[in-house]
C-alpha cells in the first residue's frame, strides 16, 4: 500500500483532534456532576453553582485556559428529543407588513388580492410577495400598486409612475428587511432567556425562523416571548450623579440583610473600578468610554483576584448592593473619585443581573429611589473583552409610566456615511406626530441622554446636543458598519410591525428525553455487540481487525460531531447505529475478495493485496451512492432528519477511512511480522462455496411476485389510504402518560366533547401511554390558541399538565411545504443515482435496472405501511421520519445493487467473447451472494436492535428500515439485474 506514512499521520492527527474535541464534553459533565453533588437535589443550588463557575477557567491545556461556559459551548450538543425542550418555527407575517406599508389601505382590489394570495400560499412553493403580485394582477389587471403604496414613508422609492413590478420589488426588499429585523430581535430575546446552547437560524427562501431551546420548561412564557411584537421606546434618563447617593443609601440600608445571597458573586470590588471620563454625545453611544473599567471587569473574574474569598464575603456583607453592582465611578488624575458622566449607574456580570433586579424590586428600596426611576440593562456587554453589562437610569414622565415616544413614529431609519468623515452613521426620520414630540423631547434634554430601548433592553443612549425639529435626526459615532446597520434595523423595528406567529412547534418533556437517551444507548450497545460477535464468529481473527476499525469509526463519528458542533438526536443515534452495520460492509466485501483469492491458490500477502485492489471500486461506488442519498436527506430534511443525515454522512466518510486504510495497516503489519491471519474458521470456511442459483431464468417468477404485492398495495392506497402523520396533514399531537392502562375509545369520546370533534387516539408504547392528534384551532392565528388547546386537553382527560410528555404542532402551510419537500427529496435522489450509475457503468440499462429496483423497494414499503397500519401494535405514520427511512432504504438498496453490478461488469469484461451471457451473470450474482447475505444480516440485526430497544418514537422509522433491508436485498438480485439482462437482449436484437 502506498503512502503508509501519510495514512498514519492522518490517523494520528484525526485521533488527537477527536480526543481534544471530546475532552470538552468530559470536562463539562465532570463539573456538572460536581454541581449535582453540591446541590443535593436542589435545582436552584445546582444552577447557582454552575453560574458561579461560568466564567472561571476549569480546563487548563497549558497554552490556553477554557471557562465552563466555553467548554459547554464545545461539548456534544444533545437534541431536544434527548435533552427535552422546545423547537419552534416562526413565520413573519408578511401580510401584516404589506398592510402596514400601505397605511392599512381600504382599497377593495388591494384587500381582495391579499385574501387571494393567502389562499394561493396554501398550495404553492412561491414566496408571499410574488403571490401577492400575481393575485393583484389577477384581481384587476388595470389597477396600479403605486396608487396604494405612494405613502409619505415610501415616496422616495414609489412614485405615481412606478410600475407594478417596481412596487413589488420595493415590497420584497422591505419584506426581506422585516424578516432580518425579526431574526435579530428574536436572537436577542433568546440570548436573554438564559437557555443553554440555544439555536436560531433563518430558513432560506422563506419568512421562517427556526428556534431550538434545549431544557426549557415554560412553553407558555416562550410563546409570549417569541410572538410578542417588538416594543421600541425612547426614554428620558437620569444622570449618574443624580442617582448615586440614592444607591449608596440603598446599599447602607441593606447592610447585614440575611435575605440577600450575594456572597457567591464574582464582580470586582467597587474601589478597583476605574472608568474613563469621556462622555457620550448625541451622535455617539460611547461604548469606548469605559476602557479602563472594561480591562478590570474583563480580567477580574473573581473577587479573589486581589483579595481572599473571606475578605470579599465580608465586603459583600458590608456592601450588599455594590457587591453585585459595581458603581460607575472613576478616579481622576488627582486620585479623587468622580461620577461617570451620563446615565450609566453601574456594571454587573450577567449572572448577577437577576440579583440586582430583585434588590430594586423590594418595597423598602423603591421608597428610597425616585418615583419616576426605573433601570434597564444594556443589551450587550460594553466590549468584546468584558462580560459586564451597563445599568442605565431611566426617567418615566407622567403618571402612566409610559415612554415619552414610541417606536411606531419612526418612518425610516437607514445606514449612511458622514458627509465630511465618511464614517458610518444612522439617519432617522419620524412622522409628523413623532417629529413634534421629538422636538420637545430633545429641546428639554439638551446635554442629557435619550435611551433607545427595545424589549426593555437599552441599545443606545446618545446625548442630545440641541433641539431637533422636523423629525430628521442623525446618530453619529465610532460605529462599525455592522453596528450602524444593526441600530438602524432596531429603529425600524417600530416602523413596520411584522408579527411572528408559531407555525410549527415541538415540545419534549425532560422525562421523555431521559428515556430516549436510555433506549438510544441500549440499542447502540446491543447492535454493537451483535456486529462484534458476528465478525469474530464468521471471520476468525480477521474479524477482530474489522472490530478495531469499527471502534475507530464510532470514535471518529463522535469526535467529528463535536468538532462541527452538530446536534445529536435520537434519529442521529439511529444513524450512528446504522453506520455500525454499514461500516462492516466494506470489510465484509474486502474479506470475501481475499477469501476468493486464497481459494485460487494465492499466498496470504498477495491475496490481501489483490483482495483490497479488487474491492476498492465496489466500496467507492456503493458508498458514494449512499453518500449522495445522505446529502439529499440533509438538504431537504429539517430538525431530527438532518441529525440523522449528518451522522450518516459523517459515518460513511469515516467508515471508508477506517475500513480501507486502518485495517490494511494492521494486516500489513501482521504479514510483515509473520503472524497468523485467518479469514474464516471451520464453521464459515465452506459457506456459500458451492451455491449456484439460477437467478436469471427465474426472473419472470420474481416479476410476478413483486407485481402481485405492488398491485395489492396500490389497491390498499385507494381503499385504506395511509396513516398520515401530523407533519403532512397539519394539526397538533400530544404524547400523554397515565397512571394506569387506559382505553383509547374512552379517551376519544372524552376529548370529542371539549374539542367539538373526535381526535385521533392511538396507543403509543405501553397501554398507559397514548398519542393524541387533533386539528382543533390549527387554523387560528390567536397567540393563545396553543394554550387553549392544551388546557382543553387537560380538562378533557382530567390529568396533570406534567403528564403531557411531548407535543407537536404543524400548521397547514408548513405541512404542505414539508410534503412537497419530501416528494422533491425522493425524486431528486433518484435522478442523482440514475446519473451517477450511468456515468460509472456507461450503459443506460444499468441505470434503468437500478431505478426500477428503487421504485420497486419504495412501492413495497409503502404497500406494507398501507396494509399493516392499524393491525400492528405500533404507529406506522407517513411523516418526515418515514421519508428519511425511504431515502435510507434507497441508499442501502443502491449500495447493494452497485456492488452486484460491479461484479457483473467485471465478469462480463473477463468473458466478453461468450455468446450467452446468462451463465456469466448468474456466476457474478452467486459470487456476491456471501457478501450480500452477510451484510444484509448484519444490518438487519442492527436494525432489529433499534426496533426493539430504540424507543417508541422511532419504532415506525426502524420498521421501515427493516422492511427496506429485506426488499432492497431481494431487488438487487431478483429485480435490478434481470431488468438489465432483458433490456440488454433487446438492445442486441435491435
């Protein structure tokens, strides 16, 4: 084997990288175990412990220290189905945005077009703006959009002479901007929610945003948080010097208060804080003004940095407020303490903000502070180096406590560059009503700051330089282009309200997550043991080499998952388990070729060389086709399905490296040292040696058997249909566990009363657990509809809400899109496979044979799901997981078919002079029989372990895979090859 040194280097490097990446998971879990021991069952104490070490170095590698938070960010992420939590897809309401852009026009053509576009959206893949343009033209071809959208706010972009296409492009740009603003606002809200490892991403080519919140336990609060319209406000502020004495009084009053728990705080002492005296300006939110302070806050992660823990505890008792809120003071050149100019009254680390809020909420504290005082935190730390947040003193005018000015008055805000210095700045315009208030507000606050607040967090607090009339303002400063663009987007958030509504949702309770981990690990361990045992029993000591490669492969898969920051889900574990079965396929293929070479009388060294050389083509072809299927699955799938595809893709790549190169290194080393290598034993030595099945002559029988089953299945499609999952039909589904076995009929009757119609109720696992699916209120856009349905479920079943283990919601539009994406995924994968085989084998008959075999496999699995649903004690739903199973079946089947085709091509090349090719093709099929049966049995037993022990959630998924393995093996031998033979005959006759 060439380049052994390079292979060894790559193997060692990959191993070290995987060890490094996986070490973060080990370190994180070790400290979390310490937290559990310390808390002794108290969740609040456990959280307090982890918060206290969040920014402390816990992992020293010599060249770099990692904090607990940094280690946590690098550990293997567990999906919601393993950890529990909430998965939400929100859709920004472009309809509301378009209405707002038109100033809620009452034009009949406009409103009819909106209604028509909403109806068209239910059955179309086009974006809403495009559909609106088509609907407007269809409603009245002569109507002009410019007449509706030539508003004051859009007058510089839409004139009376603008064509409908030009107006649509303006609307499209605003829609994109609104979605981007919503994404940024939601991301900020999620960051403030305190969830570990949240995930938020835009779904391309749609107005949808995917949010995953692992471990969240308050879905109602999350829904309100996510669906609430952004609240932009402009507030007057207090100066720091006006509030500091009040804070000192609060600090003195709380001295010795036993109710306060600030001894574990990690902020620095107040006398160590030094801030720059540079003030903010109207055109600049001066976040660089705190440079000296930031250096301190960024480096001092513990009070023990210059004092002992005991002395800080004493300091905390003497200064309860200032132990958690570092006051905004600095020392001038003479050493005298000075107030920092502006509205910032203090700094705190994120973990201490809740303690500060609790102090300011106390009645005795409120009695000391001014009546019109409130405090808001800055949205971001004051610099990249520091974790500290600023606390800004807000002044609430009037008795109602509302902001002087709301964000709804903003007509436009955009990034621009200064006329004289070409620096990024923000241009802000207001409507006439807002301009009037803004003139008064700026006139009364010259020299003071005005805080720009979104969702109760301060984004900017520029200082007013003079009265601003006309509503046009410019905010300047040392902004980067991104910072200026972000602030402009924040200001525009109040201009065009585009509410986001939840169109898809999944909630998994923590108990179900723990059960999923247990079942997933059990299926993983059992399947691993089965494969290990089979390889050793059948292939003797060569089997141990394959097992070594298998362990290396699993290790590499987990290491790469950690390196990529990929999420491990229950389907992801199934993907790894399936990879275990498929990874031995390459070794089985190699070992069978080596055994053939040994039977031909070659020595061990030459047999190994020729066995590997002859197996390379089949291994590469079979793995590439499966890899292509995995890529299609990843591209078209979402959530857990992408998790399955991710592990499958990684597993295919690492298994090829481990099976081909690592095993070869071991065999070469054993041959060089004259150690015995055995590829069989007395039990397996003669297996499949004298098998000679005439597959080709029996092809009509195979055609008849397959045709009969498929015809029965198609009949079942029309008569019984399918058990469509909530993914494809829309609705809500709940998994509920009772204290004792229940009757599904009785539950259906009980819920029919509260839902006004019978939901679908099925046993899900044991007799005490059911899955309930309903379309009740699924069309409603009311933010409270989710809570209403859940409340009625609890009312109808007379259960505790904690007995709802998981829930899922899919809106009708989402369901349609998922269905269309699934169809595209299957069709696209078939086209890719057809083209790949055409390129590799250079005969269209091979591509046709493979395509017919794949269609045959899909139809047989669909037939089984139609015929058997309702008769087997587990759910056979057609959903996203089923589509993943179908694509996996396609991948496996084509893997098997390509290996068979590869051997046929080899035999035809050797015996090309023979007139009758049937005996040659039969010989090729029989030659691959050992590999085909051994691989199929290995994967079958692996999938059987997943089916039995993998949990109810993926039982239907694993059943589809089990069926697929059986029919895929059958079709490779009995359908694909006979099709090739028949069409080759016709081609020759022609």
